[in-house]
C-alpha cells in the first residue's frame, strides 16, 4: 500500500514538474494567441467606434461578412490570387526541398556549411524585406525571357508550360522558402537504415526503384509535415493579395479593424481548407493486402 502511494506521489510530482515547464508557453498561448483570436472574432461581428474612453464595440452580427461577398469587388480576386499562389508554390517548394535534401545528404565534407547556407535566408529575410524583393521582381531569374529554354517552354502546351514558367518566375522565392523543409526532409533521410539500401542494391534494384520503393515511403511523414508548414508559411506572407486587403482596410473610416477582422477570419477558414487538402493528398495510405 505504501509502495503504491509512493508511486502515485512520484507521478503527481512529475506531472506538476511538467506543468511547471509548460506554464510559460501556456501563459503565452493564452495571452498572446487565444485572447487576441477571441477578440478579433468579436470585432468581426461588431462596429468599432473610438471614443475618449477607448474602443466601443456594437454587435452587428454578420453584416461585414455579407458586405464582403456582396459589395467588395476586391475580395474574390484577392482570394483567388492568394489560393493560386499557395497552390502553385507549395508543390514546387516540396519538390525542390526533396531534391536539395537528397543532394545535401550525399555531401560528406562541409555538410554543416551547406545546410546553414540554405537555412540562412530563413533567419535573415523578414516579411518586409521579402515584400520588397517580390515588389521589385527580384525573385525571378534576371532576363529569363532571353534564354532559349524559356522560349521553348513558352511553345509547350499550357498544362506543361504554366508550371515550368512559374518556376522560372519564382525560382528565388521557391529556394528561399525551402530552408526549413530541407532540414525536415534531411532528418528523415538520415533515419533510413543503410542496410536497406545495401540489400536493395544486392538484389539489383536501380536508383529510381530504390527512391520510389525505399526512400520516398520513408519520407512521406516528413513531406506531410513540410507541406503543412509550407501552406502556413505562404499564407502568412504579408505580400500576398489577401494580406494586403486586410492591411488596406484596417483604417477604413466606417469600419476600423472590424472589416479587416472579418476578412481575416474568412482567410483563416480558407487556410484551414487548404491545410485539409494538403493533409488528404500527402497523408500515408495503408496498402490493402489480399487474404
């Protein structure tokens, strides 16, 4: 009985220790995330008025949401532009991350340097800097149209030409946003046991077969994680059309903050849908075996 009581005490102590270590994060989540989210939701269904005593909120219901869909001519074009940007950029970034991670995994000398080289832009470049680069067309190849390859791509069918042209137009952006994903996929590559590759080589498997039968299945969880991170990262770019629309309506005279809050909540729902699609496309599927 004493032994059981002692074990319960130790478990309680461990639980309290874990909660103590988590408490700074939990407090930060509550103060800096959950409360602002709830306040923005209240704002999106209210009219905000500035007085000498501060902000006053008058509940209006779904008025701003109705106005977004019925009167705002800028919302749907901005939404389509942002969704198109995320839909095109995410697979490009994932493919580039896998290719670069495979190459870096082969490097034996200076591996740490090259990893830092690809991750360095993630640390250095901030949102405003990236906005300036995109605004000045600094994310595409210099005079890409002058290259013969680009002209050949332009003559291909639209289904093939469009994604290839998109790569040329956003090659710097794609590489710039691949730093975290490369590290995630590299971590997955290094967890694959080398004897599996050796056994496959002995059995006569080609490099292509080894990639699709061994490497790619082991990387699926990492690719899923990278895909979710990429969607969230791109959706949070201050230079995309919806983010600009939110910013432009912050100081709207008849609806300060509230109209932008309504757009932000719609944007959040769209982002959740994109995350759901990404999860469904990249999640692991159990293979059915015949009995």
